[in-house]
C-alpha cells in the first residue's frame, strides 16, 4: 500500500514540479527590441530557438522573427517569414475546426498555436509595407485586399468551432452559463489598411479608389467607436488635394508594444467537496511612454503625427470571441475532471476499507491533476506595435533630411534620423518609424 501511495504522490507531484517554471524567457529579446536593436534580438532568437519555441509554436516564431526583421529593414526576409506565419495560421485554423480531443483532456496548449485574429490581420499590413519598401506596389495592394477580406471573415470565423463545442457540451451533459463578454466583434474595417490603400492608389494615379479608401477611414471610425475612441486625423483632408507640381510626404509612426496574455483563475464549487477550475487567458495592455510623435525637417518644416489605429484596443476587441471559446472549453474540461473526482470519492465512501482508500487516493489525484493540468494558453507574439500614428505634408519635390522624435510629454523618448531622402512629385513618398517603448 505504501508503494501505491508513493506512486500516486509522484503522479500528483510531477505536474507541480513542471509547472513551477516562471519568468519571461523573452526578456532579453524584449529589451533589445525596445532599444531598437532588432538584429541583435533576431540573433538571440536563432541562438535559443529550441528553448523559446516548441514545434507547436511555429506561428509565434514566424511572427516574432518576421516583425523584428521588418524593423531591421530586412524587408524581403520579413515578407518570407510573415508569409510562412500566415500559412501556419491557416493550417492551424483548419485543424482547430475538428477540435482535437487532447484539448479536452489537458489544456489548449496541446494544440498548435493558431495566432490571434489581430495578428493574422496585421501580418498583411506589414507585408504591404515590406513590398512597398521593395518597390513592389502591386503586391503591396494585394496584401491590403487580403487584410480587408480577413476582416470581413471575422464575423463568421468561429461558427463551426462553436457548433462543435456545443455538441461536446451536450454529449457530456454540461450546462453552459452565458458569458457576458462574448459579444460579436465590431472591428471589420481597419483605418490603417484603408490609409495605406489610399496612399498606394494615389501613388498610382488612381484617385477614385483613393477617395473610396479615404472615405472608408471615416466609416471605420463611425462604425467602431469602441476601438476608435478619438477623432479622425485632420491631415486626412490634405491627402487628395495636392497642387500640381508639388509632392506629398507621409509618415507612419508605430509606438509601444502590443498586448501580452495573463492567466485568470476561476473556481466553481460543485456538489460534494469538489470544485472545477477554469483557467482563462486575458489580454493585458503593455504601457507605453510615448504620447506624441513629431517630424522636423532640417529645412524648417514640421508636423505632428496623429493617432490612426490603436492596435492594442483592436487586439482586445477581436479577442472577445476567442476568449469566449476558451471559457467554454475550460468549463467543459473542468466539469469532466470534477465529476470524475467526485464519482471516485463517492465510490470510495461506499466500498470502504482498502478499496475505499484506493478510490479516495485516486479521487485526490484526479483533483490535483485537474488543478495542475488546467492552464490558460498564454502564447502570443511579442513584437507587433501598440499604436499607429500618421501624418503628411505637401512639399516642393527635392532632397530632404528630417528627424522623427518620440515624446512623453515634453521629454524625448527616442529619435530616428533620415538623411538625404528624395521626395518626388509623383509616386508614393512614405516613411516608417518605429519605437516599441
């Protein structure tokens, strides 16, 4: 009997031992990214890739390295990595429709990471910028159209998965309490995507489509006031009224770092002395010091960038439906594990003696297994920006040098310098600046 007890204790304690790891394994890379040392961050990822990314985390690897490569101006490499990430997201979604049984036994981390909706959407934004920097405006426009199509798909994306969850709940006689946060996502039109579309169409001389995208920016603000809680940028009005012979120069300034996930634990007591544990992922915004971005030309001109897209807020909005599914799945798993423990406990009380003791130990082990195995899936990419600011100025064509300055109040957070930039009367003159602080 002692051997049996020790064996059960080992079974119980092993998950506890392996769950004690803590800390942020990406801390060094995060610090390098915040300091703008993107190539150094990539080097750390490649050196420690096996420890940072499991086979089931391929999407994370492609997104993290794709974004850092973009910031490092390795645009072709970034495009390839982000495309691989997009393909991996599509494959993981196809698998998720069948809802692997392992996710009901253990937790969602047994699945391949399929990316958050906002990650899938903004892959195309940054790939559009990658192609633009590679002088491929046609493929840049393809990426913008792909992004808009994905946004339209969001409303119906989880229908099949939700149907499968409901069937599973019925099979196991699990009553699903309503989740008040599970409202439909209202984000179906990206002002940032429309802004890029407007600039690219204008650069091609297609002013009709440019006007459509400019108007779509205003529609996006009007239709999603919960994410666009600020005014439409004033500079928008000057984007399509450029005098003959003049040039329009635009800047997109990205700031801050997109949200990460933390675990929230709920415990619901069930008949007897048992409870079910529900582990939920919660998106948490990362603070940014930046609240103003300005562009100063050596020739004297200057302008401030205006907030166009709060990517962090959009990440939270688009996460609602997925969070609801995580809640349902965690509840189903918790009920199944809790009922198993209660049944073993009841049988042990009825039979008594050594058999009852064994049943009691199994019940206790099942409860501890339920406690240690139920974990929220906290995987998420780390290097998308939190906000996108935009601005533009009309200039005489020529060669200019300028500085983009990131401020926290009156304090300078970071500066980015560009020398001898050719600004042309025709085509696209779009510059990009990044500060992840």
